[in-house]
C-alpha cells in the first residue's frame, strides 16, 4: 500500500458549509421528539435520522402550561449516550445561555424554538457565534431569511406543535414555497423592493431568486401525526419532517415511527403509504387550531 | 428513432435515494457527463451502470434498504462487479465490517475494511480540511467531514487513496470507491469524475449506440 501525501492545511470546524452540510445529511429523513433514552432508542430503531431531546413533548407543554425551558442536562446526556444518531435540543428564543449550555453538552443541532417560552421578545440568538448549528422555525420566506441572516443553518416550518393538526404546517410550507416562486418571477430591479417588503437582507433575497430555493435545508414541523401527513409535507416541498407529539402520544409508537419513516421516503407512492398506514392503532388526539386562544398559538412567537 | 433516448452521452448512474444528500450527488454526476437516476426500488437498481450511496444516516439507509428489499439485490450487484461509490454513510455501507454497529445494523459490503462510525467526533468536531487523493489530479480536494467515519483497518485488496491525521479516509477496491468526506457538498467534482471513469473502464454504456 502506498502512503498518500499528508494534508497541507489545518482543519477548520464550525464553518457554514459544515453546519449546512450536516442538515443536507438529514434530508429525506424524520427527526423525532423524545423525552427519555428508551424513546430515543425506539426512534433510532424505527429509522429516525435524528432525535430532538426535550423534557415534555409539545402536547404536554400545552396541557401543563407554565414556562417551558431548555431540558435538564442529565436528560440530554442520557439521550446522547443512548443513541448513535444525531441529537438535537431546544433553547428558548433569544436565550443565549441555554444555547451556550447545549453547545457545551455537545448536542449536534440546536433548535431555537417557539415551542418553549421566548426569553427575548425583540432579539433572536446570534447563531454565527456558535460552532453548533441551529435550526429555526419560519411561517414565511421573510422570517426564514431573517433567521438565516442570524446564522440558522436549517429552517423548518413552525406549524402548530402539539396539536396533531397539520393545517398550520401546510399553510407555512405553501407560504414559503409561494414566496420563493414569486421572487423567481421578478427582475433584478424589483429584488431590492422585494427585500424591503420581506424585511430580509438583499443578498439573501437575490440568492433565493437565483437558486429557486432556500440556501439551507427546509424541513416541515408542527402537527404531523400520520404517515400521510409526512408524505403530504414532502409533496408540498419539505425536504424532511420533524415529528413531535405525533409518535409517542399515539397507541403504538414503534410501529407508527417506522411507518412515518417509510412514508417520508416513498412520499410519492400512495401504495406504500397505504401499506404502512394499516394497523397503526390510535393516532394522537388532535386539536382544532381555531379553538386555540391567541395566547396559546406557538406559531406567532418569533418574528 | 422511436422510443428511448436518441443519444446516450454517458453511463446511467443511480443514486440510492432512500435518505441523505441525494440531490447533491445527482448534480455532481450530471456535471461530469453521467446520466443520473434516483434508485429506490430493485427494478431501478437493475437499470443502472453504476451506483452512488450518498451521505446520510447509515442506520436509516440500512433499515430502509432492508425493509424495501434492496439489501440482497445490492449485494448481488456488487458481487457481480457493479461500480459503486459511497460517501460518508455510503462508505459505511460499502465496508465489510462496522467496528461499532447499532444492534442489527448490516452493510452491503464489498470493500475489505473495518470502519468506525462518527470516528472524528460529533457535529461540533465536524471540519473542513484539504485532502490529497491518489488518482485525483490537480491538487488536494476540499474535504468536508461531517460526523465522519474513518477506516480502522483494511485488507490486502483495499487500496488507501487518502488519509487525514493518519486515518484512511478514501479507499478503493476494484470497482468500489469510498470516501469519509463529502465531495458532493463542494463545487469540485473530481472525485465523481474519477468514479465515472471507473464505470466507463468497466464497460458502462458510452457513445451513441443507444444501448
């Protein structure tokens, strides 16, 4: 065996390419909310590409009320220990120190999440300051680009977490894809005004107009409860799916988790979706969004 | 001419599209003159001259390949000499053995090597570094390593093409090629050109004979 030449350059961590590239590896996959190491193992065995470690799933946060915060470090350590797939965890919007703690714990992605109670009503976290990459929620293109300008390396629709109702995720995904489509139709002169309207940096607006997509991976989140929900979000343009309460608030989590993984890959094959949808037991009980009081809507948190 | 492409310009190269950075590999393959195709089903696998196993989560890719009846057809085609390139998770899938598999995790195999998953660390340790790859002319490639594996040991038939900090990160054995890093995430398509060259050498479709 010949010895190849040694590499000339010092390795560099935390680059935009490494952060965004991590999300590219998750595409076509399902990221599952888990609250214990046992659930994390069930998720991994079902084929999850990553788990989101949190203390309470959104459905329980809704039920219990009160301030929702970053999870206990012991609990996050336990989940990191339990699985070989990436582990994500949530910080409150604008809570720099929760994000610093999550980075120190060695999580693979931080979700600056509206599901937790916001810590700052004006500012999101400066995500460029971190080695750990961030995913953030968005309801429209302007919001997505503001998060990317703050350093987010992955975007997800907000949806309305903990409801088992996919209607808000559909609204946000259609809005983001529609906004991108409208940008594509503009000429260069019009992009400046579009940036102003979107309240987003011109450079990012121009990049989206040229690419026809976000410069980072776009997932869907919030209200996915069935294999068909996951496939719907992919048909609408999501590159992968977060599932929160939908798995471990259902009758047979292991089976439902595996079914959602399969439906996410074969999102355009109704026969596969029909097969995996059989005999899954009870889905989580859903909540209709229009009966939610304004103050209990998570999607309006963040701006 | 009725039906079929009038002019086949390069080999038909599949990208295993169960999960991972499929689109980036399709783009890179097209850029070096191959005809890229997504592969999710056995009949799609049967129709390609070469295959890329992309980056992604190796546990997820294995489970989906097993569930949808692709694992045995993949092993059969590798045994029959199909050129295959795997990056990151794809490298793990091409290894004969994983040092630290999840319980029940299997590979397609084909390269006589043992790999260690996430050997360079978690995401905070993911890095970029220049990597000299034997057989890739024009200077080092930009190596993007994301929770990357390394090769723990190789058998006599496997040729080490590149190392990083003393660990093998690119290996070739016959018509099989594997890298621990992700050339598909850069604009540099030289590794894909090397792979498509391997397919052409192996007799994959070329020229205008229309197959």
